[in-house]
């Protein structure tokens, strides 16, 4: 059971590293707090593919 958790943790860490590198090249338009103002932000795989807003470290994952 311990090996399963270690494997899952390794997969998550590797995914975050790959997604962090992916966000360096990709940007998208994100609505501001009021909804009227739009700005360009770095976007990762989760934002581009699933349109889920996870704003962490100044990036949309």
C-alpha cells in the first residue's frame, strides 16, 4: 500500500513539473475580477483542455 502512494506522488510531481514547463510557452485570455477586464496569463494543460481555473503561483494550471 505504501508503494502505491509513493507511485501516485511521483506521478503527480512529474505532471506538475511538465505542466510548469508547458505554461512557459502558452498563454490565454483570462477575465479579471469584475469580468469586464481581460488579461493575458500563462495557462497550463488543465486550463486549456478542461477550462478549470486553478490560479497558483501567478499561472492558471
